């Protein structure tokens, strides 16, 4: 039941429509859609050139391509992987979140696969754009301008890449509507030209027989041997990005558009194969260096149009990896594999997001790749190796999803054995690229995985030392501090941002900051938690006063489309409380205004962990925390995330060590707890606040907790078989 409800919710997020399908064509299929430009070329070159082309080679190689696309893309990703979504989000991290309870060690393939895909996402824009610009040289008029100077190609490539990453901030929907018509025209061109040559040589349809591919793979006429699979694998390199982009376009729209895309791709491959069989003995083609059947089979009058259209399509091909990277990093942040970053939602759909930090890092990485490799020939050597690792890791995680979450018995074992063997062959065949450029993507993947490991280990150490204290136990001390004239009042209102959502408990470090690190006297202390809701325009809050007029526990429930301007929102809440008399008037004697109002000054205190020499931390844990803090400094500051740049903000550093707190360890909460509060019942109208009273809040929390956890408990403890491992 839980699975069906989740699937229904994911379907409802982005409905199937003509406009949504157009966006899907423009966003998802760019990478896999440009494969006919180079797959057949790579197959012919690996077999010794057009002089060695035979009917056996054409039918066998095309059969391998057809069934590679069918098995890996259609069956594994479209029919199976897209079913494994986490609230509409796809990708290897979303898949891991569904199966992580099956074993702690599953974090390893998740991190490895995610890192490899992100590394491939940095390489793909550089490869596709460089290849496209170099392809323009086949047009005499363009060649007269570009010449043979590779420096001009590099300069144009860098300019296009910079523009491509700059437009990401406008959002997936707008990009897709701009790219969608172009990609639709591209697929129609692929299918139409391919169908034309298939009619001329219908025997090419025999490649649909899988035995042709198996026979040629084992044939002595296969000059490339098992390495031919490396060229065939290029036909499905965009499959993993397809899965990652599900949150941007919705599963239903991928289902609706993939049959059209696949038919066009296969027709293009078979059309090129038919042309090869018709021209295998053509002596005029023997002297053409770097022959590309995709362009060569076209008439001279049609070739400039094809080159121009393919150039634009190749540039668009980068979009699938870029948007996929945003989704991956977002999921990784939720799993504490990467630091929290500022996220923007340009569209009304939560899955369509934009992360400036990721966008900028990928831009710098692409620029480095272009400057390092210079030509597409050098870049293509690094292409495809990392993605095979991602596919193998995805297969492993899918096994646990099918076996545990879906409750299948025999099918998961058949699935994992077959696809791991198949992808293993592709991985071995791609290892030949390692010393020719593949080392770069592997090094990038290792670097990204290193960041994940450091952040994950550092977070694990902090969690072991994280303590929650009962806030009510410290109310008497806070009251005495408020009235103690021996200490200068730091501010009228002191605000702490908290991570925990439990109302009655507070982080030990906050209590320590107020009472122990030179007592921070104030008229009122505010402990604010911000929770991002699934509804785009939710604008609500709840306040617990604990029966006082000086301690306030505030929960902000903000939709993902709402800017997290905590300073402005808190001032509105304070005015509401002052109007109801729950907050005493905070008069001021001096002000530039004639009527200063009844609200005093604010000071925000942001607590950050800092290792001290006396911190009770083991050397291994000290290293993990140190590396995490280095990464955190590079990821940005919470002051910017929460709109506090222009506020009175103090950063306070505390050591990450658990200290005895007034003998109250027995009263501490057992660990961080998450309040079961969802978007239901918390919806604001426009930008009007919705105040949740304590009674209503408690009632809603109880109902939502039961609705959320009872079905999950039944599935996990009654319907789910025992956990398994290898």
C-alpha cells in the first residue's frame, strides 16, 4: 500500500501532457539521442575501416547495438529503475535511500556510482560541444573561417559551455521548452533518414535477431574481439542520466516519449548499416580519413543542414547530465553525503531545481577538461569508462529494491546475475581507455567520492557526540539570567537556528552557549527550526512558549518555492506574538524613528563546531571532522542560506565533545528526533501566515504520525522478508 501510494504521488507531481513531453525531449534524451553520430563510426574504425565491412559485420554489430539499448536502457532503466523512485526523485542516491536499511555497506556502491556519474557529467559537456564544433569543419564555408587551428575551436567551445551553464538558473522547464522543439526535429531527422536507407536495403532488419550479435561477438571475423562492446556501449551512455532526471520531468512523461525516441534511434542505426552494406566495396570511400557513416550517407545538399542540426543537438546533449547532477547532489545532501547547499526552485515542481554551487563547480571542471585535452579525439578516450561503474552499482542496489521492497523471490537473482555479467563485459572492454584518457574520469570520481566519504564520516562522528537536552529543565536558569542585572544585555532578542525538529528538546551546544560561554542575557530567547515542505507555497509556523514570555520554540514550515528569509519572517512572528500579548512590549529609549515600535533588537547566533586541542576526540575521528569542516567552509555559510547577510549575526565556535551537563544526562533525549509534521494542514494562502495553535498542532502531529508510520511498520515488519546480505 505504501509503495502504491508513493507511486501515485510521484505520478501526480508532474502530469503527462504535450508540453511536459516536449520538456522531456529537450532535457532527458540529449546524451543518448546524439549517439548515432559516433557509435557506427567507432564500430567501423575498430573493425579496420570501411574496407573490412561485410554483411556479417554490419548485422552482427548492429544487433549488439540494438540489444544493448533494449536491455540496458529499455528494460533495466525505463521499465525497472524508474519504478524505484523516492517521492518522485530518481538516481542512484534516491535508490539507495530506499534500500539503505538492508545493510550499512550499501553506502559504498551508492557513493561510488554517484561519484562516477558526477565525474561523467563534468566530462560530457566538454566532449559533446567540442565534437560539435569540430564537426562544423566538414562544411566548406565554416572550414574557411575555422581552418585547422584547434585554438579557435577551443575558444568557441569555452564560450558555448559558459553560456550553457549560465542559462541553467532559468530552470528546467524553460530550458526544456526551448530545447524540446529542436530535439523533436532531431529525432524526426534521425528516424526519417534511417528509414529511407532501410527501404533501400531491407535485409538490415535481420539485425533485430540477437543471435546475429552473439554469433559475431564470437566470430573470428570480429577484429575487435570483446572490445567491440566498448563501442556498442556508447549507444546507451545517457541511460543513467535518464533515471536521474526523472524528478525534473516525471516518470509518466518518460514512459510516453521513450518509444518514439527509441524507434528513431534504431532506425538511424539500421539506416547507417544499410548504407554500409550498399557501399562496402566503394573505392571512393577508401581514401576518406576518419569516415563517419552518419554524415557520409547524406547527400551533399542535405549535409550542411545535418551538420548544423547535429551541432545544436550535441550542445543540448549536455543538459541531461547537468540537470541530473543537480538531482544527485540534492539527494546526496539529504543523505548526509554532501554538505547543505543553497537550492533554488525556478519552477512549480520541486524536482526541477538549480544548485548554484554545483553549476559553478561543473563549469570550472568543463573548462579544465577542454583546456587539458584540447581535441574531442583525446576527450572521447575518457568517455564511458566511469558510467559503467555507475551502472554496475545501480544494478546491485536494484537487486535489494526488487528483493526487499517489492518482495520478489527469484527474479532479483536472475536480474542481478544477468546485468552484472553484461555490464562487467562492458566495463572490461572500456578499460582499454584508461591510459588514453579514462584515468581523468576515474580520478575525478575518486575526488568526488573522497568528498562524500569525508563528509559522511565527519557527520557520523558528530552524531555520536550529539546530545539533546530537555528545554523545560533550563527555564528557571533562563528566567534568572533575564532578570540578572549583573550581566549586560547582549540583545533584546537572541535567536538560535536549530537542526532538530523536536519541540521539547534542544541541542546541548545551544544551552552551553547561553549559560556557560559568558551568559547571554536577553529579554527573550528564540530557537528557530526551518523545515522545507513538499508543497511549493506553504507558509506556516508554530510556536511553543512553555508557559513563559521569554522562551519561544518556533517551527517555520516553508514551501520549496518560498525564500528562506528567516530574519523577515521572525520579525512578523514577533509582531504577531506582541499583538496577542504573549510577548511583552520591548520598548526602546533611542531610535531614528519617531515611533520605534514595541519590538527590540535582534542578534542571531550561529553555532559552528571547531576542534580544539583539548577536545576528547580520537585521532581518526579528529581527521574525519577536520576534513568535513574544510569542505563545509567551501560550501558556504548558513547566513546566506537563510537570508541573514544584513542581520546582526555572531558566529560562535564550540568543540564537538560531549560534556556532563549539570548531572542531567539521564534526562537527555535518546537522540535527534524528527517531528512528524507534513504539509497537510500547514498550507498558507499566498504569503499569509498560518498560526498553528498548540492543541491543533499536537492533534495534527499525532494523526500525521499514525498515517505515516503505521503503513510503513506493517510493510517492514509483516510483509517484508528478513534482511539478506552477501
